[in-house]
């Protein structure tokens, strides 16, 4: 079902795309985690010091959750329409200075 099945693997300071992959008992340290569709499996994984980037469908779902809760569901790095990644806090600060 999944393109790659990772088990008991440690990812460190890597860019990791979750879609189409399965991760079991994996550890992620200081990684940039990217998810677009949500077609992934995560079981018993640990994340330390990672950034989460939501794109496409995942970003849409994140925005819907934010509308319902009036808060970001997680501390994420947002994906701008121009293709650049910016931490959510910096985007807010930049919009307040205009």
C-alpha cells in the first residue's frame, strides 16, 4: 500500500515527506516534516525539534481546524502561495507591520 515502509529508523536533520510512506517506531530529530495529502501511517513515532509543513490538502484541513478552534492546530510552518515557507509567527509579525 505504501511506497516505502520505515521501521525503527532515526531521521536527523533531514527533510522527510510523509505522504505515501509508513513509519513505525521511528524517531525524527530536528527534521522538516512535509505532509500534503495525509496518506501516511505513523505508529509509535517520536518527534523532537521538528518543523511541520502543511501543503495542499493538509494545509486546507489545518486552516479549517483553525477556523473552528480560532487557533492553529499545531505550531507549524505555513506554505505561502508563492512557494516559500515561513514560520507562522513571522508571517503574523510581518502582517502587523504593514
